[in-house]
């Protein structure tokens, strides 16, 4: 079984919804009331997703994860729970880093208790830059803004250092 990352096509919509809806409860766990869960097909944020550049991870013709980048904002990254800890999220994150249009920084928002996501982002060079309280479907939640400075490929230095 070989996983590949490819661009999203409209025919992937139901599979993307299935992945999101299976993984979202794990994202909310410990961070927000589970009643904040809204299926992706009914979530107003799905419009933001569809305005973004979307990548899907596919294995044997099945969509097992997806990520979305809107300029320099990583707006979505979900992996079906059956495929956790298999490198799917990392592959999608790395593809998103490559695709970001703002070469200075790629950033995302992660829920404060989503330990696995925070660890993944840190392992790929993201750092916490802000922590704030917010609402998710009316339920309180603490969010973390994480950002990753881009690097100069040939020299391995951040763009700011030349």
C-alpha cells in the first residue's frame, strides 16, 4: 500500500467530509465541548476550505487525509483515525509547507489540548506565537497560533537572516 499526495478534485468531497467527521471529535477532545462538533458538509467553514488549495492523501484509491492552504494559512489538516501515526499528517504538512504562497511564514491555529497536532507542527519547525481564548460553535476553547518561518533551501537559513 503506497500513499500518495495529490491535488483535490470535486469528486473527493464526500471522502474529505468522511475524514473530517471521523477525526474532528479527536481534535475537540479535552479542548472543547464535544457538542461543538459540526459535520463538515454543514459547517460554514467548508466555504473557506473550498477557497483554499487542497491536497489529499490517498492510499489504494481511498482518501485517508487532507490539508488546505490559503496563501500562508494552513486552514485544515485532518487524517482519518485509522491512519493516525503512519506519516500521513506529516506528508500533508510537508506538502502544505511547499505550497504556501507567503514565503516568510506559514501559520495555523490548533486547539490547546491537541497534543498530537502540536507535536507534529513543532517537529516541522512551527513555534507557538500566541495563545488566545475563543469560541467554537459557541463553546469556549483555548487556541494556539503556531507559525513556521520559511528557510532558504540552499543555505538552510531563515529568509530573515539572508
